[in-house]
C-alpha cells in the first residue's frame, strides 16, 4: 500500500511534516517516546505544551517541532490497557484524531510510534491491528487527501506485526 510504510527508526530523527508523540495527559514530558521527543525538541516544546493545558485520552494536540527535523509534533494520549472494549476505541481515536489534525494543518506526512505499548501495557499485536485499521479507515474516508503514514517501530518484532498487516491489506 503506497500511503503506508513501516520502518525501524528513532522517531526523533525523521524528516516529515509531523511526528506523533505518545504523550501522557499532562503533555509535560515523561519516559519512553515522550521523553525522547521532549529532549530532542528542546525546552521550547515544553513551554508550548504548558500552554495547551493537557490532553484527554484519545485526543490530540499539535505543537511546533522546534529542534526536531519534523515541522510539528502531534501529541496524543493512548489508553492504559485494561482489557476492556473501550481500550481499542480510545487507541483508534489517537490515530484518527492525529490524522484529522494533520489534515487540518495541511500536513502530508506523519510518523506514528506504537502508541500505548510501552508502560501503558497495550499488547503489541492488538495495538498494531487497531492502529492499522484506524489508519486504513481514515484513508478510505479521506481519499481526496494525500498523506503518507509511517509506522515507526522500535524493534523488529513490532515492525513484523505492521508489515504483516500491510501485506494482508494488499
């Protein structure tokens, strides 16, 4: 599928219109991807995030990229995995709302980490399927809009999960 690619990389090094931050609800930095993005972007990112007054689970907010090679950071808060059906709805909303923000700001390339699969405990395979299906659904609903979606994975196992989904979609 030409609109979707899967890579292993450090998301903070990607040159694209926006990278997505798997943020906590305060948007003030944390561990994992969130901490790495804040460190790489520099202190102005934290300053702008303070002005956003947090973010609810499944929602997304946008900032400048500052010292990052990407122009923008889209911050989204994934669910803490509980095993309930609401988890997948909230996780899908992270991807959908991030893509909606990208479109609103006329961005044409976006890189997603594997949201909620770190300390939030979401099983990687289930998270990959939810993320992929949400993105495919969004692309089908917005065929008039050209955007490149990059699933930026941190290891070969996660990459293989997304690659399998891309192959099945073809």
